[in-house]
């Protein structure tokens, strides 16, 4: 695999572009011309856990980019529909991989073209300092699995490429157990952080007294587990243990939904908690607490205009 | 008779000024704010708005100055009850102490320090404009009744209610004051924290059908906890919620808890949703939504310490 297109150059896209360009030819599809111009002129810089600057070819027009063998859609869930629509009719020979939080990204993309599809979830994180500079903070893995017209071997090849570029990745024969683990973890931690404006810290694991925040976190995780079980998914990791471990990492992580509400941006509540609530409904499992948090976060977004 | 107002904030000042109109009552005010106490002693206490009242009374920040009193009326914020009654209890060794505070659980704290306790709920509201000057926003009734585990004699409850009424604060003495108290707590617990968590005014909360359904879920849990104690609510909190959402009533009102959150003041959540959860826990009545809301608002308070 020698040509990869990164579509959507936020934190995750920039991390992937900067690293992958060390081992293959990388093009970047951006939303803004100025962003593409800056990347063409300066390349993509990565600091933090990596220290590199990579040459990339960037454009806002897919037709102006070289034909890739792999397209990684790295935008937020809220932008996925419009990004997939821009790719319609392009890159017919490529395999397309989604990395969005939540469930259902693959269906959205699949509706815009017949590309073979891979699913993935990523746990790495960073901070975007400029159009051409991203800081690599959490060096956790990206998990990849087959979705449509792809095989476990395809997932392995992409994982190998990402590992060769200096990031962490792992291939799975079936991604759903990992995807659900992350979905439950994300829906819980992001919505609680968005409403309390607490970073993901020790409060999320505190269960000593009635009313402690960790009790709510655990109840939310339990609702998610019941929904997963009803959907026939055996979880890869226990989201409660993921939560406890993450709060012990020793630094305070700011979940993306917390950053969104602080900046009065639309959050990913619809693609994260919304997809969990819809899947639970489909499986006939009540999730009253996730439903309550979904409503509260939607209402908090509505208050931005007050 | 001698009556001491314990906590002479907005609500305490309404009672203090009203009672000080009576020739047969000597009013004392105990408060932590030196400027407010000094202003009252120098120029008296002034109410304006829903009623214009000027009153002369003795105020102090030093509980040792208080004479033995026939009655105490505790009007502090709920989280200050313990400290305030511990400091002033000596003045009520031969008297009775009423609470007109928000939430539930205040009587229990007062009863740890004095022998004869009066359960109470009040609807009037106001705010301190400057030391010695309180704006009276809302007129309303007060209900008093003996606190069952450590009751004041009913004749004494009637004597206090009569004095308040004669002073201009309509007050009813009833054998069981739990109905009005729980009605107010359930109303506050279902509306205040939703405003605080979302940033929306009461009217905007109620016009979002999904959020209004969450309010109903909170109310239903509160009603179940009240019913388990054999408490008959004097009116349906659902009706109060809809009434308050009318444009001419409180559509644009920012819940006091939202005002607290915006000013980063500790809220009364422990005595509203927290109180419902604690009573529910003891009675074996599940209150998952109130527990979630309690934990979230506590999380908001904890975020200020970051």
C-alpha cells in the first residue's frame, strides 16, 4: 500500500497524515483552501510523543488528489455525511476506512459509494495547535476490523501500515466487541464531562457515598452493557475498568465533548450517546439514564443561543 | 415574646421585618454578614418591592449576644444549617425552632441541637440589594407544623404562625406540614437542576418535549418517595411546573440554582434531589433519575475546584 488519502484533517486526521507520510505517499482532503495551502507549503508537523514534519499533498477537491488505495475518513461524526457526499464518484479503486466515534458511520459512508469498507475506532488523542501542527498526546491504539467487502487480512494490512508509521494499531476479525466497549465508555464519559464540565478525573471513579459521580458512571456503563448483551455483542473490554484505569493515568484528560461545550460548538452527542440509545431501543433494552443525559446535552447545546 | 431569625438573608429578612412591626415581639437577627448586621443596627431593615416595610431590630454576628428566645426561625441556605443552629442553640433551650428553608433534611439537623422543632415551608422570595435593604420579589404563604420526631407543642406552632400572619407574612399552622414541604421540594428538584445543567430558563426547559418528559420522570420519583411516607401532597407538582412555564409567570426565570451555578456558588442540590434520594434509599423506593441529577450538579460544583 503506497498511497493513502486522509479525508478530514482534525486532530486524528493530522496525526495519521503526519505519521503515515513517513512510510507512504499521503494526500489530505481538507475543508478549507487555506488549510490545504498551508499543508502544501509547510507539510504536517507532529510534536509531543513524536517529533516529525512530513510532506503531504493537500486539496479541497478530491479530483485534484492522486488516486489512493486507502481512504481514511477522519472527520468528526457530525461532519461525516457531508464529507462522504464530497467523495461520491471519486476513488473507485480505494478501500475506505471510518474512525468515527459511535455506531453507524460505516452505513453513512456506504450509502455514498460501493467502496470496500473497513471499520475502526481510535483511542489516540492530541491537540491541534495550527493547520499544520498537531501535538500527539495519548499514544493508545487504533483498532481495525473488516466491514463490507473486506477481510481480516485487509484489516491486518492497514494495521501493519499504521504501526510501521510509528502509531499503535491492532486488527480484529470482528470489530464490534471493541467498538461497543468504546461506545459505552465514550457515551458515558463524554456526556458526564459535557454536563459537569469536569475533565475525566478521579471523580468519575468515586463510589464511596450515595450521590458520588462514580455511581452514575457505573450505572450508565451497566445500561450500556445490558444493551450490548441484548444486541448479541460480547464486549472486548469492560468500560467501567477502562474508566477506572483512565482516571488513574495521572493526568486530566479533556474529553472532546467537554471541549465542544466550552467552545459552544455542536457536540457528537447524536453520534455517540444517540447511537447507543437507538441501538438499545432496537434491542428492546431501556436506557433511561443515557436517555436523560442525551436530552440534557442536547438542551445545553440549545442554550448556546440564549 | 422574643424571636430570633437565624440567617437573615433575603427570606430571613422578610420574616424579621414583618415580625418587628409587632409591639408584642422583640426581634433579633443572627447573621454571618458583618456589613448587613451593621447596616441593620445603624439604619434598620428595609424591604421594598412587593411590600414597603421599615423595621427596627437588633442584629448580631455573635451568637453569645442572643438572649433566651421563645422562637427561632432558621432561614440560612441549607448547607449552613448545622453550623448556624450549633452556634445559636443555647438561645432556644426553652423555646421552639422553626425552619423556613429550602429542601428536606433541615429539621433533622436542627433537632440534633434543640428539643422542640417546627417543620416549615415558605414561598415568599426576594434578594438582598445592599446591606440592610432587601427586595421583596414574591409574596406567598408559609406553612408550619410540629416536626414529628421532636415536635414543638401545637399551641406554640399556632402562636408563631399567628405572629407571622399579624406581621404581614400569612402563615398557617397545620398538624402535618409535610405535604406542602414535599410539594415544594419535588417541584424544585424537578425544575431547578435542569435549568442549572442546561443553562435554559424554566419556560425553555418546558417547551422541549423530551426535557419536559425528564422533568416528569423526576417528579414521579419524588411523588413515590412522598407516598411511601404516607404524605399527601397539597397540589400536583406537575401543575406547578406547567403554571410556572407560562409567559406571564416564570417563562424567562433563570432557576435560582442556575444563578448559583453561573456565580459559582454552592447549590442546595444535596437538600433537593439529594434529599429525595436519601429518603428513597431508606424507604426502598428507587430514585435513579434524581440520583443522576444530584451527582451531575455535585460534579458541576467539583469542577470549580479544578
